[in-house]
C-alpha cells in the first residue's frame, strides 16, 4: 500500500519521483528491469533527443545540470529546413542540445531517491476498490498487485492511465512516429534537418547525427505510415542523403494537442503529467520541457495543497502551460501550410546563409 504510485519513469515520472517529499511513493516502469540488470533495454523511447531552450530552462528550474555523459556529437547551431514540395532550402539558427535520449532518461532515473520504491514491469490494469487504486503489474519475476490512494500517469503518449481514467474518449490528434538509425557515412552532409512534404504528412520529418549514427524520423498519419516513410526517404536522396546502413527502426505514437480539451489533468485521485496528459508542442513535437514542467507543478501541488483540492489546484496551475500550447498553434500555418511556408522560406526572414 502506497500513498502514491507513478506509472512511467520517463522525464515526467522520474522528475516527479525525485521532487516529491513526505509521501510513501512507488514508481513503475517497463524499461527498469533490463536497465537495472545491465542488459540492453527492450524499451528505449524513440526520440530526436534534442533539448530545446524551453527544456533547458525547465531543467534549470528544477535545479539540474546536464552531465556531459549524456551529450553526443555534433551540437547543431542551425536547422536546415527542406521544403520537399517547393524544393526550397533554408538554414535557421537554433540553440538545441543534442543528447542520447536513453542516457538522459537513465540519468533522471538515477536521481530518484532510495525512499521511492521502484518496480520493474508493465502496468496492465487499473481498478478502483474502496477508494483506492489497485494496479496489476506484469513484472519480470511474477505478476503482482499494488495499491495506492493516488496514482499519476506519466506513461507517455499511449497512456494506460489516461485511457482508464478519462471520462470521455480522447479526440487528440495522433501520428505514428517512425525513426531509423543508420551508420553514418563520413562523406555525407552532417546536418540537423527538418523536412516538410504535404503530400505525405501534415507534420514533419527530422534528421541529425548522433556520434557515429545518423537518425531520420517522421511523424505520419497512421494509415500507410510505413509506405510514406519510405517515400520520404526516397525524396531525401535527391538532397544528398543516403539510407543504406540501417541499424534499427523504432516506432511509437506521438500526440498533437490542437484543442484545450486535448490536454487533461486527471480525474478523482488520478493525475496525468507529461505526454500522458497531452502535453507536447503541436508545432515542433517538443515534449521534454512539458514533461519536466508538469511534473514540477504536480510535485508542488501535492506537497502544499490540502486534500481534497489537489486536482483542482493542479488544473489551475496548468493553465499557463495549456495556453502556451495553444499559442504554439499560431506558428503552425507557416510551417505546415505549403503556400505560407513557401512564402516565408522564399523571403529568407530570420534565415542564415
Ligand atoms: C520520434 C519522436 C521524437 C521526439 N523528439 C523529441 C525531441 O527531440 N525533443 C523533445 O523535447 N521531445 C521530443 N519528442 C517528444 C518527447 O519524446 C515526449 O514528449 C517525452 O518523452 C514525454 O515524456 P514523458 O515522461 O511524458 O513520457 P515518455 O518519455 O514517453 O515516458 C513514458 C515512460 O512510461 C513507461 N511506460 C509506458 N507505459 C507503461 C506501462 N503500461 N507500465 C509501466 N511503464 C510504462 C515507459 O517505459 C517510459 O519510460 C519526440 C517524440 C517522438 C515520438
């Protein structure tokens, strides 16, 4: 029996577990087992692994300094934007930190205090019994059940917590994200790329080097995602990129909140943080800052607000982030409408040579 169980140990869950004080807390994550045993993890979050200025700010806010061990080469200073519809190419300055996303997650988990009990395994069921939550966990040793008064869904885009507690069916827009890792060929251009093609996706594709690898990914409508990803790669070949030495393919869901109701704070004694709550930028798909910020907000609410006001207080404190997400949409027509994008790129405004 715990006061609170966090489901998911990504940036959101690990941060909440680190910040919460004064409660008996457990954290469940499906990737802990293999990481703890030293084996190659069966689950690694597919991600571009770029820390945006907002995420760097969020890290500073929670008092963390990024260790050098999570950084990879190169550190990009601009993004090469390729419009595959018009053929226009522009470079825009960017201050992102390029890192190894799995190492970043493992570093955040290593900061979780020993007072938090960590369980390796996958939460497969959430039920309510006598005002408590009963979680079923498929663990490496044996299935087990855990009970808690509060639960927190920090389990990402395909959150079992959100799907269980939400009183209505979420209509949030979803894409299938496919990302491939290739051995880098030194003769190829070393760019951080963002590519747009409205005939294949109304989101975008990205590519960048990670030490000896080149990663290329895209967010695509689920229908025909695999086929459209191959078509994108083929079009990129005309710009000097080759995709011959494939190392691995990753795939997952990614969310795009377009309406206020697409973000959800929780229900009853269950809270949602990070992408589980729909907190991710709809324009850039940047989600790490939202994961860290929502976790910090919830930690503060749980430690300062008396019962039974906690959910209402959390919802109120999320207002700023929710407005910020809605404002991100103002940028979207200039990125995703092909006529407007062409005009902006043609004008060269804010571009560097
Ligand atoms: C392809 C791709 C590229 C991206 N690139 C970037 C980028 O460059 N920069 C950026 O800021 N954002 C990026 N994002 C978004 C970002 O990855 C997410 O928004 C961010 O990881 C959300 O953090 P989180 O902690 O909320 O969830 P997650 O990072 O998804 O963590 C969820 C955790 O829950 C665990 N889990 C899930 N289900 C269960 C379960 N049933 N039981 C137990 N454990 C469970 C998982 O093991 C995982 O550790 C990208 C997303 C995608 C899909």
